[in-house]
């Protein structure tokens, strides 16, 4: 006897596959030490020498966590030597160095010697160049590694979306109906995407948000998803960017900030087997709307 799966079974089956993929570690989000291979080693502003060991990792993490655009660091006094001043309210990052106690200890080491130098770990506070005023590193200008993809630029131009280059974080403000994007020069190559792909996939993510404005698709997920509506809107934007990137031949850049939404996505999908389909449907509507604006 032939049996047919109901739509309800299909919803559950596909949702379960997506849940399993997410819980297994997909998508994978890059950590600061993964990105380290694609960015310069942190350096001291005064000595121009790179930091080493755990300090390299610590400053990479601090740079990523705070969206600093430079890998140049210095203590409060070191910045003062350049006539620069740490901005009010800025918090330092901690590094560690080892101070030579300039004395011998009478304990045998692995070589049998009973005399060896002793060191003590000491911490120091450093600030990133983005945290100070009055400093200009003319020796290390930002280099724009992105290329212009005309097919993507044409799609963006046709939307006539208000786009402002400002700050270090990409976002869409529905109140002012404005997309804010960091300078193209701040996008670097990663293990998954080129600087060009990273820039455009980020912009297409924000452009998907833009389609939801009340004057366009009027996408309101509050009634559908309640207190997790914001997280689900992020899922719509992520899926929309994935669809657009696929159509335009761009590799989708993993967005590490979405790790914060994974819990909500999983919770909703486990509770509501139609949630993923709703998000995908809304994302398709957004991409169709954008392509519909093309001449």
C-alpha cells in the first residue's frame, strides 16, 4: 500500500534536519584566533614590535569584541608621548609580561643546575588606537581589499536605499530607514570569504532588513513569534542574504554575532515546526521584492 507524508510530516522532517545541523555545529562561526591568520599581529605603538604568545590572542580577542579597526596598542603614557589622549570612558585591555627578579634560586632544574633566573608575571593595561584622540598612524593606512562587483552594485543602486558609510558596525535603522555600513577598507579576507564577499554579503543582509520597512513589505513578526521576533527577523535577513548571495555568485560570510541568536532559533523551531518555513518564505519575499526593483 502506498502511503503519503502529510505536509505536517514534511515540516517536521525538514525542521528536524536543520535543528540537527545547527546543533552539530553548522553554521560554524569564526573565532578571533581563526581570523588571526588573515590579519596583522598586534603591535606596540612606541616600540613598533609585535606582541607575542598569549598577548597576541588576548589583543585579537579584544579587537574583535570591540570592533577595533587597528591592531596598534599602547599604554596610557605611551599614547601621551604621541600627544594623544585616551578618550573618556574607555576601558583598557590587559596584557601580561614577565619581570626578571634579577636573582638566582637554589632549586635544581631539569639540567641539574641549582642556579636559575626567576621571573614574576606582571599585568599591564593597554588601549587600542581607536580608543584615543589626536593620533594618526600615517605609516599604516587602511588598504581597501574589496573589488567592485558591478552586478551587485546595480542591484543596490536600483533599490535607492539610503546608505551611509559610518562607524565599524553594519546595521539597519528602521526609524531613519537607513543602512549603516563600515568603510569597505575594514573588510578583510577570511577563511570562508574574500574581503569583497564579506562586504557584499553583509550589505545584502542589511538590505534584507530594509525590505521589511512598513512602506515596503511591512514585515511584522511580533504577532507570529512574540518575544523572539527580533531573533527571527535576524534569521530572515540571514536567509535572505544567503538567497541573494547564491543568485549573485557570492560566498556568504559567517556572521559570528548570530551565535547569540542560535538558542532562540533552536527553541522556536523545536516548538513550532512551521517557524523555519515562515522565515524562509519571508526571506524569499524579500529577495523577490529586491529583484522586482531592478530595471
